């Protein structure tokens, strides 16, 4: 795994709830014995789950969240994120919305709601 391009994180409570729901749907549809066991021991097993997220994707999510927080629509926020990532945004937008400053600055996102917890190689 390239630790320069991805981060390893614990899933959020919301993500764990979504995972549990997906496993439940699978069990309902298939009666999977493995799925049933996983649901039975979900609290214990979920502590071993790891979210692998590309740093650039996390950067985009942070830009979108910051833009939406100041009133931009989701579509406007995505367009802004695209402009920032592709180098088309103004310096003012870059400074206002891109706390990470690209992959090289991903560890400096401490002020962002998606602060880095990158594990070192």
C-alpha cells in the first residue's frame, strides 16, 4: 500500500451504522451464515474495521464541506473543489477552502473536520 496516497482511519459512527445496515440487508436477502455471525459480534468486530481513503479524495471532501458550510450548494461546492484540485481556482478561493493545500499538505488539515490520522510507513 502506498501510504503517501492513502490514509488509514477508523470509520465514523455513521459509517459503522451504514456498514451494519448493508450487512443486515445482505443477511435478509441471502441468510448468509457469515453475515449472521458478523451481525451477532458486530460491536467486537467493528473495532477491527479500517477505512482506507485516498488523500486527494479526502481533500475534495474537505473542500466541499467547507464550501457548503458557508452556504454554497452541493453542486457549487463540487465545482469549486474541481477548480481547486485542477488549479483553476482563484488564490482567494484556494486560501479560503483548501486547508490541505494538496497531497503534500494533507497532514496539515488539523483545522478541518477530516483531520489527518495518517499512519506512517
